[in-house]
C-alpha cells in the first residue's frame, strides 16, 4: 500500500495522518495541546514547545498502524492560510518533522496551508462539489468565507473581530468549562429544557459577507454575571446566535458568487447541534444553498486533509 504522510501543528492540536492513493485515511493520530484550567489558550512559544514534546508520541502511535506500507511523499501545513505573508510559529514544528522524514526516506516534501488542509479534510467521504463552491472555516483562529474555484481560495468575508471558536471558548471558560470548551458547551446547550429566544443579537452586514462576534461575547458575559439564567440556557443562546450568523453568511456568500453549494469546516463545525440549527435557519431564509459538512472526526484540527493534499500532488506528478 502506498501512502502519503501529513503533519499539522496548529494552535490547538498536534496531529499526523496517512492517506492511501484512493484517498482513504489509513491512520490518524492527534493530541490536544495542554492548557491549564481556567486559561483560554497558549502563547505561541508555549504551543511550539508542546508540539516538540508531543510529536514523538503522535508519530509512535501512527507508526504502529502503518506496518508494511510504502511512504511515497510527505506533506505539512506550513502556514495558517494561503499567501506569502501568512505565518505562525507553531507550524514550523510540523514542517520541520516532515522535512526530516522526507529527506530520510528520499521522498517528495509538499507544503500546504492549514486552511487548505481543513477544506480537504471536509471533503473526505463527501462527493466533490460540482463547480465552484463556498467554504466557511469556523475555528478558534479563523472565521472566514472563501470562494473556492479550481483549488484557489478567494477571501469573501467573515468575522471582523472575534472568531467563532473564540466565542465558544471564552463563554465556556466563563461558565467554568475547560478549554477548549466546544463539546462541553454543546452538551449544556442540548440539555437546556427551554428554547433559545434570540437573547444574543446577531450582527451580520447587509450583504451577508461579514459579521461581528465581539458584541455577542460581551452580551453573553453580561448574562453570566447577572446570574439570572442557567448555564444550559446561556449555552443554548450561544449556539442559536452562531446558527443565525452562519446561515446568513452562507446565504450571502452563495448569492454573491452564484454558487449553490457550501462546505463548512473547522472545529466549531463538528457540532451536531450547530449543523441542525443552521439547516433550520437556512430553511427559514428559503435559501437554495446545499451545505456539506466533513466527518466529525476530521472537522477539528487534524492532518488527514494535509495528507490527502500530499497524495493528490504526488499522483499529479507521477501519473
């Protein structure tokens, strides 16, 4: 079996994966970066050091699942997004390990972006969209709308301040949850016996291409300090406003580009509750958008999409 190895060292996760020439994920391993109780993330220097410590463990676990395979290429996310000015120190760890491994094995080394990796991971198990499509990347470090045409990404809009994952994590930590807070906050929201009443107003531009989330966080923090609502109710309101915001962004982007398909990726997009609520909101808007989501295990930061990109490039060069 021929495989390509992928590496991704984001602000949240150390990950490595292997994809075969048919696009199937053969193995994938990931470890969250350790964050102290009550904190809302790590400084870049702390994250880099954590990746250096964790990558050997991730690779050891991955290697146990790759007996007998032939590694034909290695790929790494070298930057957050496309563009020469895109840089973040954490990605140098994954790129460094990938470079050493590629040199040792005598195989090609490919570079991509963390964002391209998320989009490729979102397409694993999905039929490739026919023609242009819109992508919405929702994570702790990104809330961006992208026009996707022939593997080129053009920024359409997104959040002008806070990112979706930051909203979830900051509200979650304020409610006493551990970072990252997404899964625990979602469980609280699902457990809420009351229906959300739009207590947190969505702030989306008239053209539907940009949003503001910092005001949402401010309002949510006020509700927490007031102590009049349960944790479950506040969590439900957060997911409600996120769904209203996401639905309007997707509808606006598709109207602007003429696309009728949208792919939603990133850690926030792994929420089953958010997916359901977005579908409900799009129905209310009578939007024609067909929304695709990646498999939940490949929605949060991971290297599966990076490995998939590496295999695609290898096959293109050796076909």
